[in-house]
C-alpha cells in the first residue's frame, strides 16, 4: 500500500508559477511510475506529466511550461508549473503505479486556481 500526499496548490495570477509536491509512503519509490493528473470542473481527469525510469512525458498543453521531477531519496515527485494560464485551473492529483503488478494509487488532490 502506498499513501500519497500532495501539497503546494493555491491561487496564482496568470503568468505566475507554482510548485506542487507529492510525498509517497513505502519502499521502492524509485521503481514506481509517478504522474500528475488534473481535473477541471465538469471535465475528465487528464494526464499532465509522468516520470518513469528517467523518462518524462508531458501533455501537449503544458510542454515547455511544466516540469516533472523526482527526488527518490525523499520519496517525492514535483511538478514545477510556470507561465500559468487560466485554463490550468484544476484539481491536481498525484498517481503512483507500482512495477510488475501495475497497482495504482492516488493522492487526495490539491487545488490550483489561476485567476486575475
């Protein structure tokens, strides 16, 4: 069982920056695929970025603005969000996928609101 806790959300003006953090419990963090998803009101939950074995992947809408990184020693994955836009407003969720069995774990989410 993996427990995920996100933090770092908040209210920011367009063009601003935020850094989200997600701390995972348990062992073997470095072997997990870690991802950030987001869900805006009335919309589906969509993949924002993922990190797996040194490889990263981004949604087209955030390429060049968001960066996913991880500190395996701290069991933490980050999402640095720059040049934020109104349409980035959503609840952001951290997801962990275990190796081999591909079990999925979700955090509780953190609200990001971009508004002037």
